[in-house]
C-alpha cells in the first residue's frame, strides 16, 4: 500500500500544478483581452508570469465578448444615469464619449480606416496602402459620421427599461463577431497587424466566446427574445458578408477589418432592437 501511495502522489501533485497553471493562463488571457480592447492600464504582473512574459493574445480572444459586456455595462450605465439629468439625446452623447475614452475609439478608428481604404482604393495594393495611411479622407469622415449618427439615433430611440440590456448585448455580440471573423478569414499574409499577431482563431474559441456572449445577452433575451433573435441573425449576416467582401478585395483580414465588423455589428443589434414590429423592444 505504501508503494501505491508513493506512486500516485506525484501524479496527483502534477495534476494540481497543471490545473493551477491553466487557471493562471486563463486569468492572464482575460487581462490581455482587457489591454487589447481598452485603454485601461493593466499591470504587467497580470499579463505574464516569470516563465512567459508574452501576453496570451491567442487565448485572449476567447474573452472578447466578456470585455465587450463590461464596456457595454459602462456605456449603458452612463447613459441611464445621465438621462436623469439631461435629455436622452444628450445622455447618449455623454455615454459615447465615455466609451470612446475607455476604448480609445479603437473600433471607430478601424471603421473610418476601412471606409477610406475600401471606398478610395481600386486595387488590392491601393486598399492596403490607404489602410497604412494615418490620415483620414472623405470616405472615412463620411462613414464614421453616418455610423455614429445611426448608433446614437438608435440608442436614443430605445425605451428606458430596455436601454441597459440592449447596450450590453450589442457590445457583447459586436466583440464576439470579431472572434467569428478571425475564424472565418485568415489574416492578410505578409502584413504586420494585430490579427497577424493573434492568428486565425479556432472554432473552439468561437464556441467558447459564444458561451460568454450568451451570458452577456441574457438580460436582452429575457426582455425581448425576438429582439435578440433578430440581432443574432443580423450579426451573423454582417460578419459573413464583410468577411466575403474582404476576402474578395484584399484576400484576408486586418485589424481594421475586424474592428469595423465589431462596430457595424453593434449598429445592427441596435437597429434590430428599435424596429417597429408591433411593439418596440
């Protein structure tokens, strides 16, 4: 009996160490996702241990929907609180300002760059060259202005009781759409970008992210199952359509492309939840 115990104790100890390492890895990956999608300062100790200082970027995408839920919670809470002091349209503007500060306007910048490049570039080389240009052109200004108008207008059209669930769901599903896009389309080859660093995602990550997306969308599911159902269909359509278009135009995905998919998906969710179908969400 003693020999059996001696044989099994190291295995048990090794299994415990493996579980601990796996939990640490997941914890660090979550904070890598926070660093990736926001401007919130993340201490280095939360991103890597002594043996591996690289952020867990590939696994971090699994937590994009969760980070999206937290961003949506902040945006929705600001709008809701501000609506008690100012008109709703002004409260929406304040909420979007706070969100832009939290995220560094990451997805707004991506959308504007995509509008410039895809609108002004005729060839693949032109599109990639314009994407690398930090200056903003007519297509970018117009595209971003219209997108902000649509998003702000849809937010202002929401009923007060459904505001927070819809904002959280739109932010959650928008970040999950990025993960889906990175699984459907490989990064543009031979071009440094954030998608190149992260790499093509597995559908296991898509499903794992979907679980977190379901959790973030649960309040909307309880408030309006139809609104959520239409939103999911819209997000899938937007992602598939944009991925097909990017594959045809430039042969792969860029960080700007993924960010644009996120922002357009958020608008699609808001539009679905403000549709006049007998009863608004």
